[in-house]
C-alpha cells in the first residue's frame, strides 16, 4: 500500500517525552462545561433512540417505513455503515503496523477506539431490526430443549460469528495497546483513579522484559486482526451476495465492501480527529502529514469503490440478464436516482479532489470531504439494499420505501450511542498513543550530552 | 380468542343447540353430560344452505367447528354453484360475525336509541299496523330484498292481512331492461337462462357476467368451460363496452363503442348477419326481420358507434360461423336510457343467429322475474311523500343508500308514521327507522328459495344466533298473531313455512342436500311481429355534452354497497383497478393528460344532479370520452368499516333517468371533472402494470397453441451451456437433498393453474382469508403494500394501451412451494424449512423476524406481521369480537414480528392424511383441496401428488402450455402455470 507519508517539516519543534506525557494526559483532566453540554445533548439523542426502539417493540415493526417488498431498510443500511466504519481502525492499527507505516502512531488509538465503538453500535442493529427482537438469542447455537438450532447455511448466522469475533479481537487489541499508556496515566493519578488505572495497566512497570513481551503480543494480535479486516466485511457483504436479489447477487461484493469499509472508516477517522485535535490542542502530535496520509488512503479506496460501481454497472449490462439490467437501470434512473447520485457524488467524484495536495493538507477541506464520505457511504448501503429490493423479479411487487421517524430516531440514537462511548473514552484513556508517539520522537538526551 | 374463552363459547353453543336453539350465555364451563351427537371436537360439521349475498342463490356448505361456522364453501350438488363460490359468498361469514351488527331490538325515541324488548316492539308494531289497516287500504308498505319461495309468499299474504299490496321486492340491480326486452321481443317478461358452456362464440354487450351479472359463479364456471383451452379448441369471446372491466379482461377482443350505441352495434351485427345470408330465419318472419334491420346500415352505424365497418362485418361472420354462439347484454354499468332497446337488439341478434332456444332459453319461474322495478320504488317514494303510508317495513334492503339521492327516499320515508327496519346494521335506511328489529343473518336463517327455475334451494341455520336477533318472518308472524290476524294457516315461524308439505324425513334429506333440484321447465318463444316495439332510439344524456359520460358500475366485491362493512371485501383489491378500500374515478390517460391530472389527484365530479370528490385512477380501459366509478362506497351510516369511506356515485344520477322498462339509467349523464389541487395515495396493490417481458403471466395464440408452441419467458436468454450447467447443478443438488426422512417415499404436493380458465375473479383470495385466519390490515396499510393476502391476482397489461387492441394477463400468485427454495437456506433459525412432502413449511413459533426469506423470495409471496394483528386489546387487533369466532381452529393466529405465507392449506392435507390413516385407507386423488382450489368458480386449479404419475396434477403438469415462473432461477417451483390462450380474429 502506498501509504508511506513523505515527512512534512513541522513548524513547531518536536515535543519531548515529558511534553508528550503532559499534553496527552491533559485530555483526561476533569471535563469542562462544553464537554458536559455535548454529553447532555448526546444523551438526549440516545434517549430518543431508545424511546423509538421501545415504541417499535411495543407496536411492531409497522411503525417503520417498510413497504413490502422492501423488507430491509434503514436499519440494515446503518448496520453495514457502522461495520464499515469499524474497519479502518483495525487497518490503521494492525495492517499499517505490519507495514511499518510510521504515520499511524498518532491516529491509531482514536481509530482503534472508533473500531470498538462502531462494532458495538453495529451489533445493535441486527437485533433492532428483528420482528421479534426478544428472541434474538435463538440465532446462537446452544443446546436447548426447544429444538431451535441455528442454520449454518444462513449468512445471518455467519454474521453473528463475524461480528462477535471482531468485537472480541478489536477490544482485546485496544485494551492491550492501552497498557503502557494507562500505566503512564496511573503514575500521575491519585485516589481511586490510580487503583483503576493500576488494574487496567496490569501493574505495568515498563521493564525491558515487559516491553519485549508487549511488542510481541502486539504484533501477534495485529497479525490476528489483519485477516479479520478482510473477512468480517466479506461476511457482511455475503448477506447480500448470497441472496438472489438482482443487484445483490455478485461476486465482486466482498472486495468491494472491504474497500468501501476502509474508505468510510478513514473518512470517519478524519471526521473525529479534526475536532478532537482542536479541542485538546493536539496539533503537535496529530499533524497535517498524518491527515494527508489518511487522505491518500481515502483517495485510493475511493478509486477502488468507484471502480467497483463501474464494474457493477458494466456487469449488469454485459451479463445480458434482463433482471440485473433492469435493476441497475432503475438504480441510476428509477425512483431512487437521487440516492444513487448522492452516493456517486460523495464517494466517487468528491474524493477526486484529494489528488490536489492543497486539498489534502487543508484540514478544513478534509473535514468537509470526510463528511461527504460518511454521507456517501451510508447512501451506498441504502442504494444497494433498498433499490435492489424495490425492483426485484416480480414486477407486480415493486414499490417505494422511505424511512419513518422511528427509524431516523434510532439512526440518530446510534450516532449518539457511538459518540457517548467515544466521549467517555477520551476522558478516561489517552486518545493518542503516548508510547508509540514517543517511539517516533528523538530519544531524550540529558543536558550537556551528545546531540 | 383465548382457548378458554373458545371452549366456553363452544360449550355454550353446544348446550344451546342441545337445548333447542335458544341463545344464552354460561358463566361456568361445564362438561357435557350427554355430548351432542353432531359436535365432535376437532371434527367439522357441514350444513347445506344457500348463499344470500346476491340474488343468484348459490348452494353452500357451511363448515362448523365446535358449533361455530368457520368457513363457507360451495355445495357440489347445487345446480347454480356446483361446489364453487365467489368472494362475496366466502365473505358471508363476516356478515354473521360482524361486530357492528345490531345486537338486539331498539327503538328510536326523542332521547335517541333505546333498547326495547321483543315483546314490547312486537306489541307496538301490531298496534300501529292494526291502526293503519283500519284507516284504509294500502297504508302499509313492505320492502324486501329478492325473496322467493315460501317466505316470499308469506310476506304477500301477511301484507294482505293488513289490507295492503304495497310490496317492493327491491334489488338495486333488477335487470328490468332485460326482462322488458324479453317481453318486447318474445312476449315473455323474463330473464332468460344463458348457456355459456356450450357457446363457441361469445359476444357481450356490457354484461359483466363474470363479476355481478345475474349469476356470476355459474357463468364463470360455464365461461371457463367454453373459453378454456381444451383439446385444441376454445370459444372466442368479444366484449363490447365503453369501459373494460374484469369480464372484458377475459375477452379475446375488446371493442369500445360510444356509450349508448351498443344496441345499435348489435342491430348492425344482426343486419350484417342477415345481409350475409347467415340468418336462421324462415318465411315471412325473415322478410319482416330483414325489413326492420335494413334500417341499420353498416356505414351509418359505424359512424354512430365509432366501430369500423369491416369490424362489424367480421364479427357478424365470426358470430354465425361458430355454432352455437351467444350474445349477452344488459349489464348494469351500461344501463342507459336505451337499455331496453339494447337488450332487445341483443335478443334479436341471438334470434337471427339461431341461438334462442339453444344458448338462450326461457324458463318459467325465475325469482328475478318477480323483482320490483326501479319505477316501482320511486312510486312508493311518491306515495310515502304524499302521506299515503302509515307503516313502512324494510327488510334486507337499503334503499336510502342504493336509490339515487335525487329520488328523495329519505325525505319521503321520514313522513311515514312508523318505520321499521329488519336490518342487521344501522345502515342508511335503519338509521331513519323508529323500530329496529334485527334479523338473523342468512347463516342463522331458515328459507326455501326458488331463485332458478326447477330448484328449491334451502336455507338453514348453521349455528345458534350470535346476537339477540329474530328472523323477520318469525317477527311478522308474531305481529300478525298479536294483531289478531291469521296468516299462512297460523304458521309461527320461518321454519314452519319452509317445512310445510315435507315429512320430517324428507325435510331432513332435503336439508342435507341443500334443496330439491329438478329440471327447469323450458318455454319456447317466438319473435313478436310488432317491430315498432323494437325501434332503437339513441339514449339522451344529461349535462354538458362537452364533458365525459359517467359510467357507474357495480363493484365485484361490494356489489351495490352491501359488502362495504366486510373487511375481507374492502381489502379485496378491485378486480380491474386493483384498488381496495377507496372510491376512485377511472380516467383515460389521454383525458387525464389533457386535464393535467395524475393518479391520486382528487377531482370534483359534477353532474346536473350532484357532485362528489374522488381520486383519479388513470386507466386505459375506458374510452377517452368516458369516466367510470364503482358503486359500493360512500356510506353515511352502516358499520365502522364502511362508514365515511369513499363516495357514492349514485349521488350523481338523476332520479327520473329511466329507460323504457322503468329501470334506473346508471349511465345517463355527462360530468364535469375539476381539479381540487389535493392528492391522495391510492390503496392499490399494483407495483407495475407491465410485466416487461418477464414471462410471469404468459399467453399464446390459439393457432400457436394448437401447434404446441408456447410463449417463451426470460429463460430463453439463457445459453445452452448455462442451461446444461444449471441442469447438472440441479441434479447434484437433488441427489444431496434427498437424504434421511426426505429419501423415503413421500407425496409431493404440487399445483397447476390453467390461465386459460382463470378469470381473475379473486374468489380464491377471500377463501384464503377465511381458511387461514389472515388479518385485514386496513386502508393505510394497504397503501403501504402491507396487505397479507397469501394469494393475489396479478394483472398485467400487454400491448399498446392507447387504443383498444391490448390484452390483459392475470395470474394468481401464491407460494410456489419451490423444491429448491431460496427462502429456506437464508433463515438463521430454520423457521422456513422444507417438509419431506415437498412444501416450504413456515414455523411461526420459531420465526424471529429477520425477513431475509422475503427478500430472497423471487415471487414475493411472503407476508410479514408488521403489527400485532392477533392479540386481543392491541390497537391493530384484526379479529375484534365476535369476528374471532370465525377463526379456523386448525390454523395459528400469527403474532407480531413473524413471517407468514401460503402452505397449500397444510391443515387440510394433514386432516385428510390423518383421516386416511385412522380409517386405514389410501388417500384419493382430488380428496385434498386447498381453500383457493376448492372455491375457484372457473376450476382453474388442480392440486395433488406429483409423485403419483396418474394424478390429475401430474397429467395437467405435462401440458405443453405448462411453465414455471422465473424458471431460470432454478428454484424449481411446485406450481406449474398453463399459458392462457387467446383466440384471435377468424381463428
């Protein structure tokens, strides 16, 4: 992967180890009014989402906009969206570690936390969308006397395993990587915090032996997580590719979804880092060159995704299959043309601006583009799911779906759920990997020593 | 309904039945000391009776379980229905269990509605009647529906006892023009019997004989016999009408003359037959006919009708070349001011072609012949307005709704001293009445109808009455007794009247059969010589001639509006437009474009007599100068389902728009269409009106079908290499799939549907609702495509719909029970699984509601419970008491959040299998009939075991016309459709 960043000369002098500790741990200071205001806002949104789900549970899925034959809509769209978001975290922390891309150090903690929280968010949706959510546990294969057993031929069961595996591995990876940093925080904390951090840091002392084991374990976990980046989203894509719905049933889906996932994940990392960097004055650690590298990943994956779009349309035409052709014609020019063109604009056209260095190095421009990427990737899943289902084989059963307020409420609630965890995280754990940032810094030298 | 409650009800009902037909309730659950002989828990009991939903009088079997009627099916022994039934007949159960039924006698006072005891009501009525009779003759009026037989005679006699002859046998659609035309042409004022089955060529001048006209179940069966493809032959059917409805969907050719000129066209056809020397006429009669018809030159008629001369000559040639042929006319929708003349013209055409006596036969004693005319109804209105009526009794009729508002029924009725309704509902008429004495519904009644010549069709109660109601004849008898009159030799009840002249054993046997079915007495008729009576005068239309002509047609599901409170019928999409729950106005696409109207735009429809608002349905099946609206909606009273829904197009008609027979001209006015600027979403089930070459509903021309050729579907695009690969994969799949339980010898349940027989009548849909506890979801959910009908009728237009040369393809779509079902592997919890006997089972209890199966079903025949339709107390509960009494105890009521679908009525399969096992016998082919198969009036379905090479289904499957929908998906459906056959010109 061409992600090795050319070093950008930093305007400020490199921070020292002590400054790094101080600046990063400063993010853990007692929150201010803005933080609480933001948190309150988020909790209100989350409460509304919870209310929407309660309402849906009480009256049934009828409260949503589902219009047969469109049996999946906003929930599954949002599910895939969040799973996609989750991917860049593992990419940045694990794959780039294996590739030894130095620029990842500043951003990987954020990306990794984002992964865990995004999986936690995504995992809600398969349950939320169920007709009988209270029986969701029936999809797990466990011995019981009711004769209920999982159907291992169903991609939904594969999903259960993919998502739960991913959550386990990515959270282990996150907590593991946190150990030295948490130890640093512990050293500066007092009272119950000290005890808590002591616990989470597993009594880390920073000895050579510990570092050696830590490095090995970290590498091992990175190796373990790497295939998951590819497999989890491949499995998610099979929810669609294994079905015979025109517009879903395509072999391109796995690589196409993986690229889309990384694309959306990097977009989301930018969206999160920009305000985080500003709020906690981390400009010296999360530098413009880091953003530029992320932008390059976005540009690459956007191009893959755009190519996949083109391939899909081409194959629909080239296959000669009348149903595929009709489905894709409908996708571009049918009732859902607007969704398709939002998708194409956001995912294929706008990221082309990243060819320009000026754009890549403008934080403001990157932030705006990342928002477009988020929107575009949500719509990509919407287009695949909803336009596919709206125009299947049976012409008599074609229809049109738009989400209703409970679905939008839950969508908003999911963002709030994600943000809540993130906000809690940055107040409890270092949002920038202290130890790894230090690795990239010149080693401290005693006064009067050799320079 | 809870199980406990069900057992209580069953116990109460059983006890009630055992104690001799008294209704009541129990507080405690008591076991039988001596169980009633005819109630075996789990085993249904059938009662033969007669359907009263329209005047046709089909024989029915009412299926009861634990003393509750749960299903109505046709009586195979009955000459009219031959075991089949239409949607309205199926829905009669919802009339029985309608929660809006009047639950006991009421009196309207200044304080409002008050309950009253039957004794007090009878006393009040007897007193009023006595006073009325004393004050002079004809002070009492009795309005009934299309009654016949013993009870009909009783009503007349009863009325005479109170010195009155004001009797109205009121039906909204009374076929007056046809009866009058028979009188004018043949001297017999009668509705003839039409033999569709043996006709080789059918010509319909606006008669909707597959929907509401005279006897739709019988005619559908006979039409399918004639028009269905068999042994290389079939009849040709040409429909002549300005609006193409379901009947004309089945036509091989549609001709749309200017409204009001159908009769002219019939005469021109007759003239052409004569001119071509093909007339079956002899002697002086031939000259007279020739002389009369000479006036109708093809050219002038072509100008007046807008139908090409060549077409007229061709039709005449074809009509006489096929022997025998049959022309029918006199449909309600095209009943204009020249309706009688039109019917005369059709009679003449039949006569000239030699059909009278062959396919058109006159019989004595048809109940329809005795129906009152519209003019009789308006005469009664005049009498009431003039204060000449003191007591008016209305039974089984709702004239306040079905008479045009301009007729002033309500105002006149209010002037009557005592108004009595023997109604089941607070309908428009009952709402005006002083005394409301609710009648039994037909499934609780006694009766002996003589609807068709030669038959005596019995009505018997299938269960104890649901509410505190009494049969009207019983009440009238009690009233007469109270007033000191002796009527019908003192008969005290309807049962006595019905049983009169029958020994107990004979009565029992008759009741078991459903009636006495003898041959009809035929009457020979001859053409009258007075041709002046047959002269044709083009009809006048009210209003501004610049506007389109309004066609008002009876709804195939709601009939004249009487079905409007039945959820099953409201939810049944209209057979032509596929819109449910609403009123609409059909506008031709060109007209709509000119007026700037789109589907769903609400317009004001104004005639000189009134105006209504309705949404536009853009529809190529009407002429550019015609708009059409269905009758049935627009109730201002009635029950919760009907009230305040849609508009009544009869409000647009003039009260004195009548034809020569005194019939109301339903097609009598031009209207003005104005945009309101508002728009609504139509509750249409149609996704796309075109199948776009996807080969869902296929058709082939007769010539091609004879050669064994068929229409190809999209699978034709598959290359041979692909086909070979698919076949190999399929073979290996099959090998691997048939293991364990599946490898044992099992039946494989399959179905064939002959599209050359299916007319699209949709009876199967309602039968499925009744059998499978399918909830009614309502208008809003129907708009959102959330209807639950497990079987649906898809209707596609084929060809260029800008003219009249296009075809309609219809196909019943239900679960295809695929052998390699796409729904099965995707279910994470095995709720969707394959049974060893080849069905796609659906275990409701196991379903968690991922809806993946529905996404993956290419036929889209899986239905999701978006709401909680099955739980008492939920706002969406679909079976409010006592509708829940109808629920089939053999079928689960589904809960919210689960997927449901057709299972080929697995409960019927298992019932038959268990029965065979218990009795140690083999199953017989044809013994198992799913509800849709059972009711199909056209006999389009064949169901059975495809592993038995001799079964009907196996033989039917082998037909060259057989195809599977979306065959290239390798789902291997268990339903084989047989292509429709269209017999083109001259073929």
